[in-house]
DNA sequence: TATACTGCTATAGTTAACTATAACACTATG
DNA sequence: CATAGTGTTATAGTTAACTATAGCAGTATA
C-alpha cells in the first residue's frame, strides 16, 4: 500500500477502490471490521470526512455495514457481489476503452504480458514498427 | 465519436485525449487544422473555455501550434512524439494498475487481449474459478 | 470599411472535492 | 459515572472544473 494519491480520480473513490481490492485479495474477509475512519485519516493524512465518504460508498453498495459505536464491517457475500459487479463494470465500461488505447499505441499482447505485474518503469520500445494503425485514411 | 462524457475524468482532458486518438488513428494528420474551438463547443454542448483548455494542453505538449486568426494546427512530428510518450505513460502508469485489476477479478490478460475487441456486453464468466487470489491468508 | 471566421481574455457564478475544527451519539470497559 | 474507542453531523473555508456572457485581437475576403 502506497500512501499516495492519483490525480485522475477523487481520493474518496480511490479509497473505496482500495478497500474493494483488499476484499477481493482476501486481505479483508467477510465479518472483518474496516480500519477506523480516524485511523485511516491519520495514516494517509487525509480528512476524516473524505475517508467517511469513501466508506459510505461501500455502505451504499451493500458491501459494508455500520454498527454504531463499533465500526464498519464487511457483509457476508461482499466478495462474490464484488466479483460479479466489478467484472461487469470492468468488461463493459473500462476494458473497451483500454483495448482501443492498446491498439492505437500498437502495443502487442506479448509486450504487455512480459513484465506486466511488478514492472513500473517502461521502455517504450515495442517489437513492431513505428506505424501502428495505418488503416483509416481520411481524405 | 460519441457526444458523451465520462464522469471519471474532466472534460477538457477527455477532449485532449480524443484529439490524441484522432492523431494516432490518422484521422487528423500533421499540418491539419483542429476543429475550431467554437465548433467543438457547439457540437458537444460544452463551454468554449473548456475546449480551449483541452486544446491548450496539446499546445503545451508541443503537439499543436496556434496561428492567430487562423486556427490551431498539428505540428510535424506530433504522431511519433505521441507514440513514444503515450506508450511510455501507458506502460508505466496505467497498465500496471489495469493488470492488477484484471488479476484481482480473476480474469486473464491473455484472454482479454486475444478476443475482446468488439465485445461490450460482459458475461462475467471467466475460464478460471470464482476464487481468484487465495494467496494471502491474514489472521 | 464591413463581415466572418479564427484564438484568446475578462468577469462572475455554481458545484464538487477536500480541508480544518468541533461536537454529538453510540458501545464497551472500568 | 468517566474514558476511550467507534460512526456521524455541523460549520466554514479553499480550490478546480465547468458554466454563461461579452468583448478583444488577428486573418482573410469583398
């Protein structure tokens, strides 16, 4: 877990996404309590209200439940709901755009599957040519 | 070109990305003029200032040039600059996150990169199991 | 000169995201 | 009761994104 934020999306949403990731990864199990609003706020140096907002999204999605005075707990079935819902969202809304980008950049499956997970540098030296998609030739 | 916007990113940036896509796709060639600020603003029902802001990003990136009274024109070398820069950005910043998501959802990057293009419905029926990453077993 | 295109600036207002600070309400422990 | 942990609400301020509206400045044509 890095302590930094992406400028391309609001913090509260990134926060929500991290919890989702932790549930999917099994780091947080059903019945577990989420780290407290104040703790998270302190750890990430973020306003408690921002954390709360992220957590509330999870409540609204039915993934998490609040017990007053105790904390927030992951509901039973949260993970399978997530697996289904997030898959659908990803395949339907995100992947098409991503795939289009990949093709536009002339990147190959090989290229992407090579270093993939742990890599965060990037050589930008694809195996093909410099002319990726000479298909459309508008007049 | 659809006339709609994504809530996950500011309009001016999406606008910039569309022009970039058109350059990469060869729809807009070097030397060509961009559609005018006012035209785009009218067509997409968006404020001219928002369009201008998107265009200015392109100018700042050195992809586009302004000729007062005439319009904005795509610079020579814009496409190869883009191919290099966007590849690097994608491989270094976006793909690692995307790949992590794919794995979390129990999907395989291979499969997505193979078929995928024209699909936008989403079945949520991956070839593996329903338990994607049972690696971590926190106490 | 006038007309009609360009990019661009100026002014001003709305909304969403985020912030700081404080206090309230509930639960468990002592 | 007090204490210390939860989530939650209230108040108020900053910033970025977007909007509406108007006008300036340059270019080309007539």
